[in-house]
C-alpha cells in the first residue's frame, strides 16, 4: 500500500463520521451527507496521489463534500422542474411494470452495469440494504478499509460519469438481474447468520425482507430459473431457522437440529420450486444447484451425502470458489473421512474466514489431533462475529 493509501485509510477511519455529521447538520439530510462525503473521499483517491495530501485532510474533505452537496441541490432543483414539464408532456412511465415497491426499484437502480459487479453489489448493500461496511466486508471476505474504498470509488465513478440514479426500463432489467440477485442473496445471508457481535445471531427482519423482495422479482421475471432457484434456497434455509439456535443462545448445526421444529410449509414450497426447475430441462445455475443441495438436506430424516457431494461437484463447474470447495470438503468428510477432507481444506486460501478454521478444528478433533484442533478453534473464535456461533465454538473447544 502506498503512503497516500495509508493516509486515506487512516483519514477515512478518523474523519468519516465527523464529515458526515457536519454535512448532516448543515443540510439536514443524512443520506445526502453520506453520499457527498463518499464523493469527497473518491475525489481524494484520485487527486491526492497527484496533488499531494493537504495539510488538513479533514477540512479538505468537508469543504469538498459541502461544495458537492450545494451543486447537487442546485441540480436537483432544476431537474425537478424539468421532470414536472416532462410528465405533463408524456405522463409518468412505469418502467417496472406492475411491481410497485420502492426498495426493489432502488435495488435495480443501484445495480448499474457501468460498475463492476462486486462494486455495484457492495454499493447497493450499503445504500439500499442498510448493511454496515464491516458486514459487507465480511460477506466479500475482504478487509473493512478495502471495502470502504471500494464503495467510495463506486460512488465516485457514478458521480464522475454522471450516471443517473434513474429507474431502469424493462429492457434494462436483464443486465441488472445478476447483481440484484447477488444483493438479495447477501442480505439474506446476513440475516441468516449475522456477522456483527452487537446484533441478534439471526436477524429475521433481513431474511424476511430478502424473501419478500425475491418473490417480487419472480413476479417480474417468472421464467428466470435463477430467480426461482434463489427463492427456493431462501425458503429452504429459512425453514430451519426455529431449530438453528438453542434456548441457551448457541448455534445448532444441521445434523443436531430438531427437525420437528422446521417449517414444513416453507419446505414444501421450496421443494416444489426445485422440482419445477428440474422439470424444465434447462441447465441449472448457481442458485438452483444451491437450492437442490438444501432440498436434499431437508428431505427425509437424514442427509444423503452422496447426492450432496454430486451436487457440489456440479456447483464447482459454475463457481469454483474457495468457499464452495470448503463446503464440498465437508461432504467429503462424511463419505471418505476427515483425513481426506482435511487435505482438501488445508489447500484453500481462506485464512481470514472463520468457517475455514472451524471446519479444520472439527476435522482435526475427529482425527485426535487435539492441540492443533484447539489452535484452530481459537482462530475461528477470534474471527467469528456471530454470538451464537461463538458460543458453539467456545464449547467445542472446551470439550476438545
């Protein structure tokens, strides 16, 4: 990292809240304050490496953000007049058809194809999903400072390229659908296993909202297999929520859950969607395969691990990521034993991911390598943010 990057990271950490607070007091609009502060940081990313770091970075950022806010308000004032004139001439368009949901419109709007996929997803999670920078960083398995810069640069690109925050037309939706589904999936995941230690371990408000919005997307594009697959995945995962946390606040793993607590109505709906996609004869995408894996987990009294492993092999051809390989290794352990699975896990570049160390700890424990297992549990506990998951890991370490 360059010296300027070091300064930017430190200034972002120290000055962000102060700049936003100053702007919010002046303009009485927190959303505008956050957006203009982000644009000011984006400008700093571009100019400071060339012009040098100013003597008072915080004052420079505040002044830049205030100027941009004033310019924005002036433009909005002019645009509002032009919009009223256009509506009088052609009427109000209905770009998203019968779907009348403000949040869904915002998700489609923010997932602009001019941004890189990871940037548009991260930006939408922050601006619309309401997730914090640490939560988004955890979802992408990157450092918080790196994610803050990514979001800042995405906002800066929107401002520099003058990309309008306009509601997309129907013909624009296919180019944005992949990003929209990624956003909804990550919002659901944050609710399914919250990563902030100060929140409830399971945030049903986020899972419910993600399911609601995905249902609306399916109404919008009913023939899209990945939308159906994502909805099925969410339903089958949400169905297990009543059994996922014990009365003492500890995470309960799938194999130890009381299946009588599962929501059979959600499971039935999820299975029906999976069967519908299988009957279509179309090659499944990532979300459809993940839904099929969860359908196997929720079928009958136990999991058929051979089916799960076969599905993970199929998923690897679509998404050969380290996280998918880690989950596949868990299935391998059930079929071929912990030694084979450990060799697969140890080859993965996931040192900053708590689930990687938790998986290693369990495999090492099963192999009788106690000291190594405890060290792996320590690392998993250090990285885990979910309180229920931490409680589970602490107990397992004590028992090892």
